[in-house]
C-alpha cells in the first residue's frame, strides 16, 4: 500500500513504470472505444452504412496492420521518459486523467477554432482555463485565456497583446502631438494607462477610424515610426522587451517574429543566486525612458528551463506597481510560468514546506501579472503538445481589432478564432487538463502533494549524492525539482572541472541505465558561477560552467523504494566515472 499521499496519487492516477495499472487502463480505453462506436451507430439510425463488410480488402488491412506493427516496434527504441531512471529533461510520465481526456477528445476530434466546430470542446476549454486561473491566483470569473501548442506560442500571445495595448496608447499620444503641436514624450505616452487614454479620447472626440491612422500595428510601421520621431524631435527606435538572463529562447524568436529586432530584447542581469535582479530591472526601465523607447513588457520566470529557479516575482510586481503609482508608468507584466506554474498547486497545504518562503511568496504573486504562460505538458503531466495562455481579465486579452477594449468589448466572431495566433486548435489538451482538474485536482491535496514530493526528492538526491561522492558540487539554491552539479576537487580550476563534468555527462549519455542532461551557464551567470566556485575555492580560468542537469518530476519517485534502489546506483555511477575522467585528464596532461 502507498505510504504517503503522493505515492497514493502516483499509484492511482498514473500507469505505473512497469505498466502496473494495465488491466484497468485497458478496461477504460475499451470503454471509451465502445462509447464512441455506440455514439456513431445511434446518432442517425436511419442513415445507410456506406462502408463494405468488415472482412473486405483483407490485403490492404493486413498491410496496415503490418505497418502499424513496424511503427510500434520502432517506437520501442524511443527515449523511455516514463521511468524514474529518466531525469534528463522536463518530460516524464503522463497521468491517466490526461491520457483518457486526450483520447476521448481526439476520438471526437473537436477543433476549437469556433464554437460551431467545437460545441463541447470550446466549453471544456473555458472551464479548464478557469481551473488554471484559480490555481495561478487569478479570479476565474474574470480571467481569459486559451490553450496553445506550447509555451513558445503562449509567450507570443503575450507579446501580441502587450503590443496591442502599447500601440493604442502611443497612437493616441501621436495624434495629440500632431494635432496640437505639443512635443511627444514617447515613453510617457506609451505607458499612459487606460484612465489617461479615456480622458484624452473623450476630450478630443476620437473614433476608431481616426486613431487607426496613427497606429503602427495596423498601418505602415516604418511611416508611423518616422512620424513618431518627428513629433518627439529624435529618432524613434521602437520598444524594448525586458527579460532576465535566464529567459527561454522563445523570447528571441518573439523579437524576430514581431519585427522588433534582437536589439529590442534587453536582458535583465541575474543576482548571485541566478534570479532576476530587481535593481537592474529598474535601471533598464530608466535607461529605456532616457532613450525614448517604451517597455513593451517586463518578463519574470517561474521555473527557469535550466535550473527551475523562481524569480522574485513579488518584488518585481512591487517595483512595477511603484512605477504605476509614482510615475503613471504602466508596464505590461508577464510571468513565464511554463514550467513552474503548476507549483502553485502546492500553496496552502502541508507540502508548502517543501518550498522556501521566498519561492512561495513569488508563486503567490503570479496572479498579479497581466498575463501568464503555463505548460500542462510539463508539470501538469498532460500529453504533448499542450500549453496555455491566460490574462487577468477580458481587457488584457484584447487583440487585433482597434475597437477600444476599455469599453464593453464583444467577443470577436464565433469563438476565439480571431483572438488566437493559432487558427485550428485541438481540444485534446484542454480536455486532458480538464479531466485532470476534475479528478486529481490542482490543489495541495492533489497535484500539489505530488509536486511537493518531487521537490523533496530533488533535495533527498542532493543529500544522498553529496554524502557518497564528496567532489560533486551542487549548484545552489534549488527552488524546485531540477538539480545541477559539477565535479570539482577543492581548489580545482574551472577548466579542469568543466572537462571532467563533460566527460561524466558523456558517460551518462552513452549509458542505457540512466538519462540526464547537460547545460552550460554562460557569462550572464557570472555572479552565480563565482558563488559556485567560492564553495570549493575553485579557480576561475574559464567563462562558462558545465553542469550535469537532473530533473526529478517523475511521479514514481514518490515511492521510497525507487530512491533506495536508484540513488545508490546513480552515486556509484558518478563515483566510477568521476575517477575515470580524472585519470584520463591526468594522462592527457
């Protein structure tokens, strides 16, 4: 019997690393197929059956069966991410509610492009968004959002909406400057806020048709930027996007896709613990104002892709709210919680002790953001590909149409097709998330209990390996369930440490018993690297830090038997290959 809530959840809601729940899963899947076929047969009973008898075309069906067998056999060589031996990337087992929900939706194939094409799927999506919103700290009655193919597109959605808002404000500022002859303060106009926008709109008796002629989003951006430059008395170089040095590569893609240019992506420095430095964020905002460049958005990260660290989101919001309060500067706040958003399910329960007080405070502040990215296909244990984008309310969700979102804005068209970057969108991810929320639940007694145990597992791993292999140097701090380490003896040069750590990873990569990943922290992590070296008096003779990266998100780590079996094996593997790497390097020298 399971001896903890997390172990009970793993045994109830997951297939089992060795397929222990096979009988029940087969029964449920067969039930789904029976229900699907019954529905098809009963829907229009008087219709003619147009397909031939089941025994027709035996050769073609035999060929299909053979090719299906080939595909199934080929996939047995795929990376076995379902086992706790896989600690390589942000990928693990899928939950049974997610699997069943995904399969049920795929059988019916709803396309959430419009309500007409997805009468049920669109409702399920709305309800699933509300579940995520509640977990993340939004008011589910006010929040808006939709499912995407992943975090990259969700981040793009945030840029689209932030640009929409900024464009409204700057367009009105340009109108006032050109019609009154007043000089244009680009930064002040682009961050004026909706109250000031309403005031100027009403004072000048504006209409949508008028303001469109001043919009870089709907007009010719080169021409509009030139007019902004003339009104401001200096060249207008466009907005900037502020994101920490730990940012996902999708932000660079966004700068490219939206025509902002790489120069527009300003990296906020990291502090000595590898998190966003709030003072540097403040400095960059002041620098943007001095250059007359609006801040399109400020991004915080909840669960970085390399180390799962959580930015001080509460302090970031405090600082940006101070800009609003003291300087009437409204900056779009986005939290990229693609990985760490589901950690919010831990809050408010006994599992919260697995998190540091700073991490818990940061997670509680996510709901103060204008928009959020979250990936159910990561810590939501939903099949790929499934991301989600949420905003605090309907006004922040507005895009595309230049129709003043501060008014009661009607939904564009039938469904959300006009307000999503992706046109056709499957309901499968939403259904998988919906059924997970309705069964396992996104609270501290459900998913939160399981995720808290993954954080404890990461901590237990560090303790077990440190005791067994003293030259393993763990990167600190660890905010969630990703552990990174290097190999280093006291006083060892970083270049030597990097070479031995890389050799260890090569051995792991060649092994069939264990999967981990590798990352290299670059110059942006200079303060964190210095802190890491100080822990063993290392000599900094290289710029980057090579690390072995281990992700403990597999639900089966909740069973202590897996730790008892695998931790010693991993420790022995590291010890043997660390010694071999050291001998090889000495021989090469």
